[in-house]
C-alpha cells in the first residue's frame, strides 16, 4: 500500500490559530488527520502507533505556538486526543467488520493470525498511550507539562476506543468459538487465507468508512408515491 499524504503543516496551523471556543473544530481536525495518516497503511499496531505519534506531534507543535491570553495548552491537547480517539473508534469498527467476516467463514480462534488480531485489538488503547507518551517525552516546556496532565486524566478515565476494542475482542472471541463448533467442517483453508491478509482487509474497510464519511450523510430513500 502507498503511504498516504498527511498534511502536518495544516494541522499545526489549525492548532496555532485556534481560539478557546474552537474545541469541536480541533477535535474534528485531529480525527480527520489521524484517518488520513492511517489510510494506505496496513493497520498493524506499529503503523497505528506511528500515525498517532505524527498527529500528536503536529498538534503539540501548533499548540506550543498558541500561548496567548485565554489559551490553555492542555485544553488544546485534550481536543487533539479526543479526535485521535474518534479515529481509533473507526479503526476498531474496521477490525470488527473484518474479524466478523472471518468468523463467518469458519476461522479458528486458535489460528495464530486470529489470536494475534484479537490481541492487537485489545491493545489499541495501550498503543494510543504509547504514542502520546513518546510525544510528551520529546516536547519542551510548557507542552511537556500539558501532556503530563492530559495523560494523567486519560489513564484515570480510559478512552472510548479502548473500551470499545476490549468489548469487541471479547464478543468476537465468543462468536468465533460458537462458529467453530457449528461450522467446524467449513472451508478452513479459505478462512486461513483470509486471516493471512487480515490487516489489508481492515485497511480496506477503514478506507471505505472514511470515504463514506467524507461524502456526507447517507442518501435518503425516495418517498413512496
């Protein structure tokens, strides 16, 4: 897959010029930037961590230039993290869709590819924390302090994507176990082939979801005559 274009300078500018009232705008910008950074990559934890770190560093760089009256750095970073969390929720859903497809094909939970997929899904929140901690370590004052406050609050309350990922992994494990019992003689070779291309499948699902979001709301059904 080709590496997508991630406009870090645009995100830096957005955070640099933001006012205290533009929280929703910052959250949306960070979410869209994260999706852009993820598209075109296989959704491995390594690639996800790299994408999150790129977005966090851009938001941090912009916020560091926006220290005027009434601007609270940690408030800007809170919105950046919320946007990244929103994007990760879509990545979790992309994983769920791909895994559900494999389960329907009779994929065996004991298969190494499936076990790793579920384990990676459960580690999504840790990946976000790791990316933000790395960003905080490289930030100078006063942003290092602001990141410290944001991370402390996140670790205390958790993230939406982390909670959803854990619930999804548990539900899919149960689904796969049930599917294995009822369809044991299903096409396991085909299921393993799908499993081996799992991360590429998830990336395709995420890209489709993102394109649907960019095209606006779903087309309304024509009224009945």
